[in-house]
C-alpha cells in the first residue's frame, strides 16, 4: 500500500512545484491558453456592457466608490 502505481506516481507531484520544474513547452501552451481565455473574457465583458448599458454604468459607479474608499 505504501508504493504507488507507476502511472499515479507522476500525478503525485507536489502542489508547490515551481514553474522552472515544468516543461517549457507545457508552460508556453499554458500561457497561450491563458491569453486566449483572457481575450475571450474581455470580449464577453464588452458585449455585456453594450447589451446592458445600465448594468455597466452601475458597475462603473460601484468600482469608483470602491476606489474612493480604498486606503493606500
């Protein structure tokens, strides 16, 4: 029971693994997927703002209030 199966041993990487431990190809792929996701997220927000301008305005007002009451 103390030994792990070979295919599961690879999955047992520590959670605190540093980026330098990762394969550069997988790191580049992860960054590409992240950039694509963030681009699509920004596009979706812009679309929502155009479709629901009142909601967008209210969100801007809330953000302004948050920034005014934030202490540096």
